[in-house]
C-alpha cells in the first residue's frame, strides 16, 4: 500500500532536537544488551506498531463533528450551563488542547452558548501566566474584583490537574469532569477548587462524563473508582459526593459536628460505644470498697437516696446477660439510667450519672416522693429500646455497596434515553442511594449479572425498584438475640433529690 503521509511518524528526530529530552536520554544508564532477548523485543514492538497502525486507519476519518462526547459537552454548555462560569477538568493536556480548540473555533456553538470567553491551563502554560489566568477566571477570590464582568474575565476554563491543587476558584459553582481520574483523591481535589470557604453558592454542581458502557466493561474505571470511594467513605474521610454516591452520614456528619464544636455529639457517642473511661469508674469503685468492705454483701434490689441541689430524679442500675450464646454465662451487660422528673427525660451517660450519684460516707439519706414503679417501667422500656437500636445499627449496612454505585453510574447514563421513562430512572436511583440489606444486595447482584448478558434495562429497573419496594426485617448479627424484659436484673435504685 502507498504510505499514508497523515499517519503518525517517529518522534525520534524531534526528541534528538529537543535539548531537555536529549540531556535526559544522554544521562540514562546504559543497559547490558546480553540481558535482553532483542529479537523478541523487536518483534513485540513491530506487533504493537501494526496494531496501532490498524487503530489509526479505523479512526483517522472520524471528525470532531462525529465526536459524541464533545457534542454532548457543547450541548451542555450551550444549554443548561449557558451563561454560567464553568471549570472543566481533563487528565491529558492533549485532550485539554483538543477540547479548547474545538470549543473556540466552532462559531455556531459559541453563538448558541452566548460567546463565552475561553481559556486553557495545562503543564505547558508558564507558571507566571498561570496566576494571571486563575485571577481572570476567579477575580473575586483572587483579589481582582474589578475584573468581574469585564472583558478580562474568563467564563470557561479548560484545565488539566495542574490546576487541581492549591487554587481558589470559588467564583465558580460548576465543575465538569470531562474524564475521570483513576485516583479518587484527585477527583476530590478537583471539586475542592470550587468547594471552598467564601463560595457565594448555596449549591455546587459537579458534572461527570462517564465512559461509554462498552469501554467501561473493558477498563472498569468507574467500578474501580466506586470501590475506592466506598473505602474512603467507610473510613469517614469522604466529605462530599464525587460520583453521585451518598456520603455516609454516621461517619462524616459526626466528624463535621465535632469540627463545629457540637457538645452533644460526644455524649451520644459515649452512650453508643461506651466511651466513658472504665478507669475512672474502676478507681471510684476500688476507693469505696477499700473503705467499706461490707458493701459486697448487700442484697440486690436495695434503694437509698441522696440530697443533690437542683435535682429531682431517680437512678436505676440493671444488669443483663451478654447477647451472644458464647458470652451470656461469662459476663453481664450493665445499664445505668437516670430519670429526670423535671424534664420527664431519661439519661444514660455513665460519666454524668457517676458524678451525679457520687457521695461521701457521711452523706445523709434522703427519700423523695415519686411513682417509682411507673418510672421503673419507663426506664426498662428505654433500656430495651436502646439495645434494639444498637443491634440494628450494628446489623445495618454502613455504606452504599460498590455494586449500587456501579448501577447508579449505569442508570445515570439512561437519563436521556427516550426508551426509558425518566421518572422510573429517578425512582431507581433513589432506591440505590440508600444502604440495602445483604439479602437485597444478593438479588440485585443477580439482576445486574443478568443485565450484562441480556442488556435488558427494563428488567434491571424492575429489580432495583423491587429492592426498595418494601422494608425488609432488620438483620441481626449471627447468634445475637434481642434483650427481653425478664432478663433485666435490678441491682439497686436511688432517689437524687433536692
């Protein structure tokens, strides 16, 4: 065949002519040729060149007008994002240049999009020029508020990840990921350019351009990202949605409340996971028993009373067997509750209760007036409810499963499919964005496997909606049974009375 002059040619001469590249090549260590099978290496290179040549022959006639991904971007910028400031990220600088050139030279698109001012920022832009382009794109955040609304301001910035760290771009409220970075922290860093203190936007929008379904089956990029993001979320370190996933509230919201100095969060966590210092309680008990050895012989069920200014309530101490068969005969669970008559509320923080009931040996005994048996019944109900709640928390899925994330990604690509009802897709997405039980995940995995074989979207949507159609009974860990009222044993109770 006649040689195609448009085919990619060797870059050896260009590398030799480049001083920086030449210096790098000259400083490489020489390798012993006898350690390599040169004929086999040469054959492998020739094979790769032939494969790449065939790929080039099949793709060289594709024009930008046939680039469906680019056309979708143009439709977005000229449609929902018309007149908006947009930050567009892509991984490769060649892609950034391609997108920038195609947007800037398409007169029809520019007219439809309202003639936005475009700029490009990648690794080949000199550092001294980068700061100027950043300031023109986000003038308010970079102390050039006078440029806002002027001809100097940039409306659409096409950038590589050289811009994903350390820049204040919160003048912008819209981010488009033209491609997905394999590293989820890079995705978070991209979003962090606009999700910053001082943003004037109540809601920030992140648009992700996902790989076509066939390409995703080959690369597994979205599936891999979802698994990594799920792991980050499980550790409580995911502070915002990256690919549309649900950030795990039990993890991050607790961290956020601590950062906001919410005093109540610590008390809640102490009740749930028994964070109260056992050393403190043990030291107190040892001190009392050292001075009053006869206390160990007191019968269970006794009561007393303590004078405490500003208090009108009752303290109850119950024990119960451990919840698993292996431990129930070896140790017991302990429940402290204080019922406050003034507020009609029940408290279970052991540290607070320990300080409330603590007294010296000479404290006078005070007996109050209250409907003790009615209050005791309410305290018992509170203990049973708290145990059920804790068992439910331990049994419930803590995060959205990566399989759900994968199907979410698939369904998001169906939003503009005329063959699929948009409301059906939205309903399915709502189901998938909540943790599902193990049984429902098993059914969902089977449905997704069937979809991969038959490509039956209607069947997959029906299965997803079935996963959330009714509420499955809460699963409990193996060999864990609910606490029953007759298993509670009253150790003692006490008036805390003004």
